[in-house]
C-alpha cells in the first residue's frame, strides 16, 4: 500500500459556506458536477473515489468497503441504467447515432453497447458527443445518491468508477484509491476473465489510461498482485487513515 498526496477542503467561515451553497444550488441544473460538490461543501462527508486498471481487482476493494458498512456508488452501473429505453440519455443517443446502435431480437429496443462502443472508439468526435450526453446524467444520479447517503448519516461514501480520472470526477473527490497489479498478472487475469487472446487483452488495456498513470494521480494505491490477505491488509491500513482524516476534518 502506498500513500500519495492528500486532498482536503477546509471551509472555515460559515458565511462563505452559506453563500457558496446557495450559488451552487442555483447553478446545479446547468452543471450537475456542482451537485456533487454541493454535498461536500460543509465538510461533513468524505467522498472517496475508487478506480483502477481493467482486471486489477477493483470489485474486491469495493466489497471490502461494503463489508465496513460504507455505501458504494457504482458509476458503471449508473452509466448502464441511464441509457435504458425511453430515458433522456437514450433518446439523445438514438437521435445522434441513429437506429444502427439499437438491438433487435430478445433485447429489441435496447442500446447495443458493443456497436456504440466501436463507433466512439474509432471516432474521437463521436466519443465527445456521447460523453456530452451521458456524463451530465451520470453526475445527476451520483449527486442524488450522495444526498441520500448523507441524509442517512453516512460520513464516508465511495464512488466506484472505472473512468474516474477520464471523466474528471476525481476532482470532486476528497481522496482517491487506485487498485493496481503488475502488467503480466493483469494480462493473464483479463485473458481468463474475458476468454480472449493475449493480443486482444493488450488492446483493451492500451485503450485505457495506464494503471501507472492512475497510480501517480492517486491518494492511495493498493497493489493487488499478491494474495487476498495481503490486499486486505493494505485496505485496512487505508481505511484507518480515511477514518482518521474524517475525524480530523470534523473536529
């Protein structure tokens, strides 16, 4: 486990907080990212971003947080939910990409994520269009869940997002945990998980921000190359520091 730089926000003057709160509330509809910041501004909660390279074992760390009764928001699941038929993002995607990305057969009417992914992977401008449709909706849903968990009294909330850095959500986090493994292990795990060739596994890995680059941007890094026991030991150390950091902020 490696500890990196620590981010924190310290709003000491009540009037400043109140003014900022009202300003962000009025602008939230135009910029959903402000909804997330809005929930953080009084410093009573700590948002922890969780990410990592493909097949690095992020889901294990997510489960360890859940075992601690820490709510985990699954941004990847939200990304799937917002493009269900008849939803706002679905309608916009259909309008911009046409019926070619709609499934037929048993899942008739649903978006074909593979077909859509192929289009945006090969065309940067198309990818930006897709992001402009989905990212605001994803952030709105994240804001709603943060608000809900905050009302329930949770002080630490985890955002599990494969594209945490790529989407810019890392800037809204108090801390960021990156899960990494050595390159050889990553390739082997991905090949086994997705039942693909080594060449295809390499292509998938190279299509994303490298784990090394993510680790450089993180507050904490968990090396998941070894045993589960070793990974859990690293997690426990990080959890103690997160809890201690929150206690200090609330003093």
